[in-house]
C-alpha cells in the first residue's frame, strides 16, 4: 500500500516501537474505523496486534489525500480488552 508518513508519525513509530508491518495492517485491513472527534478530515483505523500482546493499534490518517497521509499511530490503552 502506498501512504505518506508525516515527520511526527515517523518519530512516533520509532519512539513507540511500532513496526511498519503493524501500521500497514491497520491501514489495509482495520478491524474498525472511526471519525476523529475534533477534525472531520481525519480517520482512525484500529487493528489488534497479536504480536504485541493483543493490544489495539490506532492509526490516525487523512484518507482524503492520495496517497493517504499517516498523522500518528499509538497503542490505545483505553481499548485494551475490546
């Protein structure tokens, strides 16, 4: 999949030890998508990452752009057991 990482997203992946394959899993085949509550141009794509203890990875993306622009990514602590 073709996508663009912002500088913040690159830094977040490194700092949070998020593998590109996990990010791509959430981009290509999210288990759930949500609209951002503050910015209607952003979409949240969520995927459970079994290799990381089953935690949910949340990838925030501007999907209006081609290729999609990844704004940030993080493991969502609030969705631990969902």
